[in-house]
């Protein structure tokens, strides 16, 4: 009786692995769950060749996305400074605070390109002035931009 069989995953499965991984599972698990639901394929030379092709294509896409992020980082650094206008009270103190959404709007206004506000790290800003803000553009690419808070 066979103890384990090798299969190639067609999708990410939390307890096993990611799409394209070669894993060993119990024969019943493969025969009764993974293969009938299209979550895995039996290992054959043709399937392995297809998996390698998919991995190469995915690597190309990741490289293109990273290159685009690096180009956008260069554009942000070239612009230099972004301005956020807020209402102020006495002693140059803001009503409220500058949020990552405010910074995202300033970047979009200047570059015409959307940046997800959740990827922006803003320090606590309660007065007018110049501040440094981190913008995560990719898992490996982070840009540090200058934000100037002024009154309107």
C-alpha cells in the first residue's frame, strides 16, 4: 500500500502550500478531495513543464510590477514636496490631524496616479510645517517623500 503520493497544487491551500508547489499527501486526500475539486494534479512530466512555465511567467510579471514601482519612486523623489492644506487655529495648531488619506490625495493630485492610503505611514502631525512620510509602493520598494502642511 502506498503511503504518500505527490501532487502539484493548482491553488493556494493553507495547510499544504502555494499554487504550483509539489507536495506529498495521503492517497485518499489526493483521490477524494484535491483532484476531484481541481485543487491538485498528479505529477507527470507535462504537468511539471506547465508549472515551470507558470512560475516563469509569474516571475516576469513580478519583475514588471517592481520596475514600475521603482519608476514611480523616482517620480515621487523628483517632485520633491507635496502640499497638504488644512484649517488651523491659534499657534499654527491644526484642527484635527493630517491623515494618510490626505497625503494620498496630495500625491494623486500631483502625479495623477492613485496610491493606496493604507500603504502610507504618516507621523503624528498637529502643526504646520515640513514632515517626512513613508510610502510603500511594493514589498521591496519604499519612497520617503516630503510633505508640507500649510493653512488655507
